[in-house]
C-alpha cells in the first residue's frame, strides 16, 4: 500500500512539472506574440505620424529592437562560449532599465500637453540612446569575439591539414644533389653509380690506399 502511494505521488509530481512547463511555454509564446504585435504598431506610428507620437514611437522601436537583437546574439553565442554568460547578466540589467524607460515613453505618448512632451522627450531619448549604445557594444563585442575565434580555429585547422598532407606523402624523398654525390669521392662505385664495384675497381682502390704518392699499378700486372 505504501509503494502505491509513493507511485501516485511521483505521478502527480510529474504531472505538475509538465503542467508548469506548459504554462511557462505558453506565457513566453504569448509575450513574444504580444511584443511582435506592439513592435508592428510602433513601426506604423513612427512612419505615419510626424508629430510627437511618431517621435516617441521611433525611440521606443529603436530601444526595443536593439535590446532584442542583442539578446538573440548573446543567447546564440553562450552555448559555445561560457564567458558570454557574464554579458547576459549585464544585458538583463540593461533590459530592466529599458523596460522602465519604455513604460515612461508609453505614458508620454498619451500626454495631451505638447509642451510637456517637448520638455520630457529629449531627456528620455538621451537615456534610450545610452541603453541602446551599451547593448550594441555588448553585441558587437560578442560578434568580434566569435569572428576572432573562428579565424584562429581555421588557421590551426589549415596548419594541421598541411602537416597531415606532408605525412601522407611520406614515400617521397629528396633527389641526391651534386654536393651529396661529391661528399665521399673515394667511396666505391656502389655509392655513386648505383652498382657494385668490379674486382678490378676494388683492387685499384686498395692499391691507391697503399700508394699515397699517387702512383698507379695495373692490378692484373701486379698479380703476374
């Protein structure tokens, strides 16, 4: 009976875990759809409204697009480079400030007093530029880091391929040169002509060793 209760509890825990994952996935999907729809609305206002709402929409659109693009770049790189995880932590802090600023800009869109909008928009735009510039610096640094690592890896791989190609051609040998042929001028013909010396050549070689004064003697006449 106790084992059955444990199995039931485990089954319920699994169901709760699956349900939580489904809920989290649904929330993320809904947020992504909502964010995309809001970005499309901002783009429409930025291009069609030349007044204050259009200017505010342009600032919001650039801020949101920069942060989203930087997040995508960092998340795609963190699986290959653990150090990018620190950059993601910084980006989260930037996104928190960006979300706060985006909310202030959203409120300013509905401000009826034009003078109020004209007074607050330059300050908010300057803050947005600071956030977008910081996010761009992170994204560009990660991109440069990936490119550098790719170049180094290709260079190392090219060197390894060259070494492997040389190893595969191990049967090749350098042809003998004139210097190597003249290095041992007094050795028998086996080393220079590629054949074994004859008996006369061997006797002549021995006779030259015995007569350092350079006199030559016919080996056949010496035998007679």
